[in-house]
C-alpha cells in the first residue's frame, strides 16, 4: 500500500511538473524575478530612511541635552556666586547625569551612522546587481523570442508542429474516407450491373438474377418451338431455315433468261 501511494504521488508530481513547465513563460518568469528584486531594493531604501530618521531623533535629543548642560552649568555658577553651595552641587549633579545621557546618545548615533553606511553600500551593490540582471533579462527575453519564432517557423515549414500534425492527420483521414467511398461506389456499381440488387422501386415482386436467366431460357425454348412449327408448315428441311420470299425471287431472276431479250 505504501509503495502504491508513493508511486501515485510520483505520478501526480510528474504530471503537475509537466503542466507547470508547459504553462511557464520564461519572459514572465524573468520579469517577475526582476520585480521581486526591485521590491527588495525598495525595502533597503526604506530601511535606510528608517535608520536616518532614528538618527535624526537622537541628534535632536542630543541638542536638547546639550542645552540642558549649558543651562545647569549656568545655574551652578549663579548659585555658587550667591553663596548657595548646596544648590550649586545639585545643579552640577544634574549636569553630570545629562552628560552621561549625551555620551550614550553619541554612541547610539555613531552606531546608527555605521548601520546607515552599511545599508547604503548594500543598496548600491543591490542596485548594480539589479541593473545587470535587467540587462541580462532583456537579452534572454530577446533570445527566447527569437528562438520561439524560429521554432514556430520551422515547425510550420516542415509540418512537425502540433497544429500541423493535427492538420496532417485530418487530411489523411479525409483521403482514407474518400478512398473507402470510391471503393464502395465501385462495388455497388458492379453488383448492380450483375443484377445482385433488386429494384426496390418496382411494383409487385421483383426478379433476381436467377429469375431473369430462367425467364430468358424459357423465352429461347419457346422461340425454338415456334421455328420448328414454321419449318413444318412451309416444308423446309430440318435444320434449314427458309429464306425470305424476296430473297428467293431475286435468285430465280439471276438463273432465268434475262428480261429484255438478254440470253
């Protein structure tokens, strides 16, 4: 059972693969691949834009923190000048915290700039790759179109294409049917001449070939009987048919002395 299932699976996959191969158009496949690569390039560009946007936000935060550093430094100086050392210390402590945040932001901005540069390099390489693929794609499409046209022309000229093969088979079937019809027509004509077929349009009972032969034999026998009776009546020897009266008179005229005084 497992072997039969595996065999059926193989047959189905083979059939599906054959159908897909027949339906696949190389030009469409190449155009689709090019489109997917262009989409990847757009995604890379979007990634670069997102990195730059994040870097700009961090740089804006840096600017704000730098302003706070200047402000806290100014406040600490003013407090110290006013004899408020504790207030000046608090201002300096806040300034220290802000400077620490600035250092962290500087590190993050540097990392984003490095990531941005890597994405830009990748975008340039991908762009060059896509451009080369586009050029090659058009060349392959042109070659495929030329080859496909050549195949169609050759098949049409030699008659080996599927459509031409169907036309050839149809012509052969027409020739075979014509020959069969001619042979049948000749056979019907021959049988009709031999009297094999009855006349279905005749009224009453029809006659076949045997009936006609018997009828002809009876007619010949009747004629022979009538001839024998006629010979008996005129006194002609048996087996001799008397000549017509006109022919006998002409023969007597030749033997007698000719009329008009000829010896």
